């Protein structure tokens, strides 16, 4: 019987500093068989380990359309992520996964897609964005609304510039009032307000959102004002993940075990799980 807690060994091939205390790793599995056979679906997550310190849970930030590696992005917030942040290119770390359900991208063929993210909530959405862009002919209009507290807190700045330059993507960037710089050319305002100003059409469209819970709550209200149906709005509760396999019981929301049933849910499902959402 295979040990479900035994991680794959992965070597860090590239490190990028995205924002203060936020880093991205490009990881390549050391076992060539794992490297060649590893598959996942966008929205799934993993447990990333710093040896001797433990594991931390976050999404796979790269799309399944790109093979031979995976990427992750994390904020340094505690013991494990602090240990990961000390690693260098060429070092080995652990990865356990993929776990969880996924965004039903295949069901969205022919539809417009609106992505809304805040701060460190962009990495889970990034996987979906690149999955869609790598299959661009399958989808309609693509809109990305992304914001952070300050210009410095925006992640994937190079990719944001690339999306902005594409003629098949509408990118709207914003920072909170007071977070702009003299050189800032984007919007100034909170993400839900900027989303309503952008006013993407809800007809034949789905929305994907991730960010701080309070942002998601107000984004949902804005999407409903724009005519989106709760069944057509998706988010991820990856921050609720713990052991990844539903054994420790710390991922539960009411009678729902997010590790086993999530992390991807529609807004309608989220409202049933959280009475005050």
C-alpha cells in the first residue's frame, strides 16, 4: 500500500520575487517517471514541504497545459513558508498532490470568462487564466480584473504587462486608495467597485474569483448586480486546506470537508456553506 503522506522530491529550477515576502518557485520532479507522468487539473492544490519544518498548503499556480514542471507562489507568513523562502535554486523540497476538485474549464467552451482577483489571490486564478489562454480559440471574451493594496503588492508584474499588451484580453488593474505611485497608470479603487465600472457582460459568461474573503463577498454582490448567476461564479477555498486528504478534520465548514469536496465551489455552494456570506 502506498504511503499517502510520502511527498515527491522536486528541485527548484527558478525563483522569482513577486512582491514583498511573496515568491514563486518553478519545480521539476527529480524522478523522471514522475516528471513525465504527472498530471493535474486547474484548481487542484498540493502540500509543499520544507524538510524538518513541515508542509504548507497552496495551489498549483501553473496550468496543466504546460508539462514537465509545476509552479507555486506563496507569501512568507510562518514557519514552513519561512523555511521555503530560505531555499535557493537547485535545492530540493517536497510536494504532495494533486488534491481536490477543479474548475470545469471544458464546460466553459464558447463562453466569455471574467477573472477577478485580489492580492495573493491571483496565483490560483493564474492557473485558470493560462489554461484558457493556452486554448484561446475555445473561449469568447477574456476579462481580468486584478487589484492589490499597493502597486508593490501586485504579483506577476511581467505577466500582467504581457496580458495588457494582448489584443484578445481585457486587463483592468487597480490599487486601493493611497496605494498608488506617481507612475501608476491603472485604476485607483477597490476591486468590487472597479469591477462594476468595467461592467463585463453576464450573458453566456462565467466568473472566477479569488482573494480575501471580504473581497469575495463584495465581488459576488457586484457580479449579481451585473446579472451573473450564482451557479456561474466560481471560487476556491484552498486556504481551508490542511492535510489534503480529509484525515485531520481541520478543513471542515459545517458538515463539509473542503479537502474531500473542494476546494473549488460555485457561489451558490459557498452561500449554503456560510450563512453570513
